[in-house]
């Protein structure tokens, strides 16, 4: 993690050091002349003339594409912050010009999971809800997922098709992905409470891993391609894919997020996005704990699966959380140490697993099973960033 933190500081320092090149000497002289005149009347130099900042090239020989994209996503967080600051400076500048001249200047300005907790808006900006067309002509959200690019969502393969026996939906195949949504509620309630900040994107296709064979519980991973590219904001931001050594994950804690069941006794579903902190466990230990649950569809952990849970019970994924991420928060440099109090922290996560299945919900000594993302990086990169 120390290496990751050192590199992230390097990325942010590199972003800060970038300055757009001057087009030519004449433009530079004109700009200096304008700034001199503005200073003469007590106005700060014009901040509205900033050129668009170009993203640095993070490619390097031998560097995985998923790692390159991760650095680009982190860079985009910093650039959004800088752009917001530049826009605010430009707005103040125009206001100052108007006050001095008395004229209006017409400048253009770009302007719960069982045992879990409620999340803050934008705390997990990669979180996606996968929706089916319900029998009541509304959206029914039955799975989660993770935005990993501007056009792809990572989820579980078993979320690519619902049961034929499910009478709550009109079609067994999901139709939309909902982003930037903290509360999954009905369309009528969305109108009633004016909850309209979410982004719905129709699904173009779902690509299951070629080795996935339902109802077996191996290679349970899929990619959802969206019909349109999404714009990144503070509430819609892709996550990074973990590409580090797998043997360093055991013993760490990871967040699992979703809108699934929060009370396994009465199957009460959560309206708000929930997060729960789980321990990443040794798979041999989990094999011994789950041996009584072995069957012809699942007969123990394989290398492409992760075990996570709280052995004392009380915290776990449950129905409705399938496809959602198991993730570790990355340590990004923050603008201030109290950012958590104002919900203004820079956030980026490494997705280490995809929620696959479990035995019951939050029961003692019965941890959950997750698909290990690092085992499928070649397959993911070959589709998402081909």
C-alpha cells in the first residue's frame, strides 16, 4: 500500500506541475499586456483564458491497461477539482469586471447489507444498480455492479439473467444500469421526493465469462456494455481494478456495498446504499468452514475466488447484493484532514472481488464467496479497452 500511496502523490504532483504551452510569442505578449492593464485598475489577471489541460500519457512498456486507466481516473478527480476552482475564479473575475466598468460582460463560462451502514452521497461513485422491467412497468433492481470505464460495468454472470419463475419482472434480462443513485426507490417515490439526480443508461449487451456455466458457481463474472458513454462527475466515477499480489489481500479489510437485504429474518430490503466492512479470509480456512455446503455446483474454492466475511456473524452480503463490488479504499492525498466531515474527500477504490454467493446471510462461521477480479484482468482488458 505504501508503494501505491507514493505513486498517487506522484500523480497529483504531476498534475499540479502541468502548464499549457503558449501558442506563440504574439499571443503571450497580448496576454501579458491585458494582464498589465487589469492590474493597473486593481483587477486580478483574467483567469478565464485558461486552455484545456491535457491528460498526461500514463502508458509505459509492460504496464497493464487496467493500471493505466486507474491512473487516468485518479487524474480526472484532480482535474475536476481544478476546473471547479478555475470556474469559480473566472466567475469572480467577471463579477469584478462588471463592478468596475458598470457594464455586464458577456463572457462564456464552462461551467443496508446485513450489519451495514448508510453511505454518503458520492462515497462509492462507481456503484451501479442493475434494473429489470417489472410487471408493473417500473424498474426492479435485483443486482449491483461497478462502473469500470465510461461504457462498461462489472458484475456477476448470474446477474445476466433472472429466474424464469420470477413473477415480479416482465423480462428475464436486465435492461438498464442506474448510476449516481444512493436510494433505490420506486419511480413514483422518485417523483414525490424529487430524487432525480440519478443517471439511467440502457444496456447494449451483457458478456458473461466464457467459462461460466450456470448453475455452477465458478467464473461468476460478466461485463455490461452500455448504449451510451457516461460523463464522469463527483457522483459517477469508475473504480480501479486490483492488479496487485493476491497473497497480500488475506488479513485486510474490504468494503462490500449494495442495496440488498438488511434483515435476513423478514427479508427487508434496503432503500439506501449500504456498506459493510468484511475481513478477507484464507480460502483453505473457508473451505473447512463451508465444506458442509459443497455440492455438484460448487465443491470448494478455486484460485479465482475470494473468501470474505465476519466469522463472528452479523455482517454479510445478502439477497440483492449479487454483482456488487468487494473493494479496498485507496489512500489518496486529501485537500484537508477533515474532509470526511464535509463529505469532500477524494475517493478511489480497488475492486478486488465481485459478490457471487453465500450460505445464508451474516451467520457465524459462514463467510461469503466472491469472484477474484485479478484472475480476469486479461479478459476484461481485452473487451473494455481493446
